[in-house]
C-alpha cells in the first residue's frame, strides 16, 4: 500500500513537471508577429522577444542594405534559437525612441560564445552604419563594450524610429536573446551581475576546496569523482557564460576546445556519478558497466571531433545522448523507487532538479524551447541546487558508512579480543599442562637422582667392603708366604725334604693366589681400553686349558676339546683370564676330591666352553645377580673371593663378541657355566 502511494506521488510530480515544460514551450504570452519596440526611458530592461525578425544568409554574401531589402524575413516569437548551423543569420529590430538620451542605449546579446557578431544601425535614411564588431573571433580588447557577452552602445542623435541589424556567425549553438538597456541601467546591472557571479564563483570555489580537503582526508573514490564532477560543471558554466574569456582574454581556439571537451567529459563523468548515486551496479552490474563504457566512448569521440575542429559534430551527439539518458535514468529511478530501492529516492531528489535545468538548456540549444530569462539561467540554478543536495547526500552517506565501518571495526575488535582471550586461556592451559609435565619430569629426575645417589652410596659401601676384603685377601697369602719363607730359611738343611717341599708349595699357591687377585683387579681397566689387533690372534684352546689346569691340584681339572687342537681367534690374554676365573670359581665351590670338568666343542657356528662342578643348588633370587660387580652369593660367604670373577668373565665375553650364561644351577646336577664365542675364519 505504501509503495502504491509512493508511485502515485511520483507520477503526480512527473505530470506537473511535464505540464510546466509544455506551458513553457508554448510560451502563450509572447506575441506571434514582429512589431516596433518602444524604448521607455523609465524601464530598465527592454526584452526584444516578439519584436525581432530573422533572415538566413547561407552564403554569407549579404551586406546590411541587401539584407534589409531581402524579402525572406520572418518574425520570431521569442529569442533566436537556430541550433548548430553554419548559416549566417541576420536579426532585425525596429525601435521607437520617443526621446533621445545623451548617455545612449546598450544592445546586449545573451550568448557569450558566438564567434562573430556585427551590429548595424539606420535612421529613417538609407545609410547603414556599423555600431561595432564583437564575438569570440575578435580580441577582447577590440570589443565595443567590456562585458562577458557581446554588447553594443547605441546613441541615436534624435528621437523617432530606428532599425538595427545584427549579423551572427558561430560554430556553437546559434541561440541568443536580445535586450536593450539604458546605459546607466546596464552599468548598474553589470555591477550587480558581477557581484552575483562573484558569489557564484566563490560558492563553487568553496565547494571545490571543501571537496578537495574531504577527498584528501578520506581518499574515498566517490569524493574524488564528485570533485572532478563539480570542477567540470563549474568550468563548463564559466566558459559558457564567457566569464573566463572576459577575465583572461582566452582566444577562441582555446575557449571552444576547452568548452567542447568539457561538455563531452561532463557526459561520462555525470553518468558515472549518477549511476554510483543510484547504486545501480548492485542491481544490474553488467548493464551498469555497459552504460559507463558507452558514455565514455561517446565522450571520447565527441572530444576528438571537437579537437579536430568539428565543434558542432562533436558536441551535438553528446547533447543528444545526454537528453536520451535523462529520461532513461529518471524512469529507471522511478521504477526502482516503486520497488522500494532507497538510493533511487535520493537520486530523484538530487538529480531531478539538475536534469530539469540541463533538459531546459539542451532543449533551448536545440530550438525546442524559447530563449528567455528562465531558460537562459535554468541550468545554472539547477546545477547549484543539485550540487548542494548531492553534497548533503554524499556526505551523509559517507558518514553513515563511516559509522557502520566503525561499528563493524568495534565488533571486529570485540571478536578479536574474545578470540585473543580464548587463545590466551588455551595458551595458559597448555602452559599449565607443560609446567605440570615439567614438574613431573623434574620429580622423576629427582627420584632418579635420589636412586642414583642411593646406588652410589651402595657402591661406596661395596667399595669399602671390597677394600677391606682385598686387604684381608692380600694379607692371608702374604702371611702364608712370609711364614713359609721364614720356616724354610731356618730349617732348610735340617728339615725333611717333604716338609720343605710342602712349604714351597704353600709359597707357590699363595703367590698364584696373589697373581689371580692382581689379574682380577686390573682386568676391568684393560677391558675399557680401545680394541687392538691382539683380539684377532690365533690361540690353541687345548694348550691354554692344559696350562690353566696345571695351576690346580693334579687331576682336579679334566678337559675335553672337540675337535682336538681347535684354535680360537681373539685376545688370548683376556680369554686366558676369563677361563681361569671360571675354573677358579668352580674349584672354590667344588667339594674336595671332586673334579672340575671342562668341555669345549664347536656347535652352530660358535665355540662353546662348558665349565661344570658339583655344588649345592643356587637360589633362584641369586641367579640373576651372579654376574654383578662385587656380588657374592650366600654359598660364597665362607670362601675367599672379591666378587669380581664372574663379573669379569661377562665383560670379557662381551668384549670378544661372545656371552656367558648359567645353564645348570646345581643340586642334583652340576653347576655349569657356558662361555660362547663366535667362530671366525681360520678358527
């Protein structure tokens, strides 16, 4: 329902606008035939609408007299509106002056961009006098009156009827109004107009300056486009009114080129601004791009034609395209407004008054509307109102978008803060877990250190026990050696031979015991030395076992080697120590009168040496600790030893890439240790 009411209001507004244009085009109040214009000294301005006649001179061959005598004169209902034409046009104005004025009268033409304007006067006689020559083809210093548009001073010496002929040539639109002013009134009007245009120029300069600052501050694309749009409109208006030419004396070649290119550019820039204001790209992106490209193409072609000297051919298509775009964009805005498109409502309010002024100006240039005060300044007034409205709308839109961006940034900042808090909480949790793990790890390390310290204490205690034991072990054989040597020395000649031999055996056994102890204590350091070539020396296993067996009581050790004369490659010294420790261990634990059996054979690519002796059952809890350093089982507590024998055997086996294991644990079967070595080439 609201949309229908909105459509009805828009339709009524368009109807009123079109009716006003039709009434303006009809211009019913203007006279239909030329008459004599009576100049009243008390009237400030005399409009010549309805009092002038027109004559076309296609070849520009007529002079004033011949033109006046020509039968082709036609009365004009208003001002001249001949469009873009190469024809020379004559205008005739008949004046009735009731009283001569010493200061004279001024004939003013409304079009400032006419190329060539000449005015001739005639009293009741037949002689035509040229009042002056003006127009853009004439240097400004030679103009009869210094004004923005052509103006001529007319000072008749007597009252009565006077005829003026105006000869016009221009490549611009051939349209103009003729006004007759008393000289004093014209001077006052010029001053007021100068003040008005000063305010006009100041307004636009202020607007351009503000938009320049606004654009530099925001760098918004629309503000930069609007700055170009305003500058282009102001330039075109100033050139069309002749203000720039009057102030600077700009030659016609430059002024026409600037004006033509400016008019062509205004089509593309204004179209882009209008489509951006309408936000049409959000609805019809392809059509919008096509319209913008088409507008720039027409503008480019028109500008090139203007620069090549074909002013009318370049400007007319631009104006016709602008006339076609005005109803197209207006109708599209009405359609979108009916569908509730908010930017379309702003578009109608902002561009409606501008399009009305431009449309009136174009229709005036194309001879579809008469020339009068309203049509001459409609574009100027419409542009000013349009610029103000457009400024308010764009600044308001930018502010709304800025606030929206600030809200979005605030929401984004809040989201980022929340995300940061989440990440921080997660990091804290992860760090807490890491710290907990680190604490547990340190506690574990502390436990390990505590255990290591406890183990170190145990080792220190074992070492102290070991030192005490070693002292005892060394003291016993040394005491035996000393005692036996003393007895032997005192009774060497008196004692029986058997007793001396027994004392010598005691000395030998004690020395062997000392030698074994020294070997055990020094072998571990030797094992830690770098490997040498001695590890690959061949050694006769049977000979080594026979030599080791001689260190024990005769018949105590029985050796079997298969095959006979087997050779082992390795470190003979270490192997000798390992086998001696195995034999010594078996000898210590074997009952008196029993045998220690050694069986060596090659099986499965390895040499296996089994050393067996009868003995009590080894408890299960002690079996895994037999090869530990300084460990002595319950069965060994009453026997001599340092707890290094089996430990050294395992270290030597590992050094020789072999192994030693307990294969039988005693009791009903002999205690058996198996020493294994890999067979090597040449074994």
